[in-house]
């Protein structure tokens, strides 16, 4: 007769105390990230000033493309999907869009901070914004309709 040792854990989803702790830490980290983004909504008028660094290559108030695609309506759009710029996107940006990258607040923040890290191989020469305030303000500007 074989004896089966009863598991000290309550259910199968909690295989070990370490996994429970990892889940708790992960949940807390996601909460803090989400809270930071939500708490810092940004200022569209200040974002317009920061966006002046971008206007040589991008337009945000119209659907006119420049060296880079227009950013009008970019929030919520799939990466690499502006039809007017379709033939000019890098393969990396097209692939990112095909993989499901949507330009929401969090993805825009990561991209604006480090474009080459967020989408390796993209064509954008800009190295990124260093200030979290500037990033939040630019996102607020991109979301504003009408633009300030």
C-alpha cells in the first residue's frame, strides 16, 4: 500500500510559497506602475511645448506625414498602421504591430523613453525623452482633441 503525502498547499494554483510570493510581488508592481501612470496624467499645453522637439519629423494636429508618420489619433492605434505611411515603416515597426503592439499610454511612455529598446530595429533616430513629466505631457498632448 502506497502512502500519498498530503500537500501543505491549499490548491493546485498555489504550488509553493515562493510562487504565491512572486504573484503578490508581481501584482504589487503592476499596481504601482498603473498608479504612477494614472496619477501623472500630464498637461497637454506643456506637452505641445515638448512636442516641438518632434515636429521636424512628425505632425500631431493633422494627418500630414513628414519624415515620420503623422501622430494624429495615434493613441489606441496599432503600431505601424497609419495607412498614409504604410510603405515607409521599418520592418521592425510593422512586425511590432503585427505582434499586437497598440499605442496606449503605457506603450507610448516606454517608446518615448527609449524607442530603440521598445521596438528594436525601428528607423526613428530620436533617442528618447528623459523626463517622466515630459513623457506624460507629450502623451496628454497626443490625446488632446482639439490640440491646445
